């Protein structure tokens, strides 16, 4: 399937900023699951100061605000060809060792509930255990936009019984690690069946399974990623793979607007 994606991020400031630096992870890469047909990132009100691959292999662009700007506008867009392989990405590649993906982070630190969930997973084949975890999280954590923040811990979201795809992905990664699987957070896009317009990108998780490699699991939708998914960045949690993040100095109020379209 060929997917056409447009991701608009716009920062508006009440007063000209003294300094602002945005970190963009908005560029998809080639893999067994996708082929990038075309892609570009357009910047208004800022300048790309550096472009590099981080330690997870993500394409990162650092954008500084233009002098005395009141607005930074970022448009990432392009087309990506995807295939459905039931979420199986394949062997681990890159400089980071697999054991790193068993390490907990501040956002994925397991508490009582995550440890109990890991112990409750059925015995059997690894892939079946991970699918059981995916479905258990879908049942125990309702999808409620606005219920959590980007700083919400996986344990907190599980305790609240609600969250968004970021929380599902982090809870899956945290629990899978407790169960002995290397696991990572994935940010990207999902083409929805009922609308082209979206207010945010999507997130899911991958676990490494012997004999298969990295395999994707989407607890928010209780399914394996298929050809409606485009992966952009990887990390141990949201902070490693956030599409846009940054810092600024100045006294003016900041307003953020995000608009995303994903269509065939």
C-alpha cells in the first residue's frame, strides 16, 4: 500500500523568542516493512542546524528559531510504500546491543502492577505470550485522549486504567522487559479507516523474539501493525522517539498546533 502523509507542527509565540531549538524525528527510513518513495521537511521561521542519525538509528534534525521570530512552522510530508508482514520487522540491526532494550527508564520503571502483569502472562511460545500482553493492556487500559501527559509513567497509566497510545506502548515495553524480552517504543503513523485527519501521530511497541527478530504490537488497537502503519523512530520510551521536542527562552506564551493527514 502507498500512504501519503502530511505532518504539520506550528509553534506560535506571544512575543519574539530569545532562543529556541527544536529536535525533529520526522523522517521514515527503509526497512523490510516500508520503502520511502519521497519525503521532505520544510521549515518556516527556523533553520536546520544539523542532521544526523542518533544512537537508535533515527534521523534527527535540529532546528533553531530565526532571530525575533513569533512563529515556527514545520511540515514533514511524503509517500511511503508499506507491506503487511504481521508486524515482523526482522533481525536486530544497528550499533545498540539487544541487552540495552531490557533497561528500564524513568517513564517505564516497573511498579507493582507491571510486575504482576508480567507474572500473569500465560506459559507457552514467546509470540503467544506477547500477544496475550497486548490484549491484556487493551482490556485494562481504556483509550482516553487527554487522560495523561507526556510525563506520565507507564505504571501510573496502568493504575489509572486509561491513557493514550503512548501509555499503551510504554506499558507494553515495561512489562515485556520484566518478562525477559528486549522491547522498544515506536513512533509513527497509522492510517485510520474513518478519517484522514488526525490530531497526533501514533505509537506502539516492538519486542525481540528469537527466530523472528523485532515484532510489532499495538495494544491501543489490540492488533499487530499491518500495511496501514509507517514507523518513524525508535527508543526506550517516548522521550527517545518523540516526533518534535525542544527548548526555548523568552517570556511570551507558547501555543502549539498539530495537524496530520494519512491517506492511501
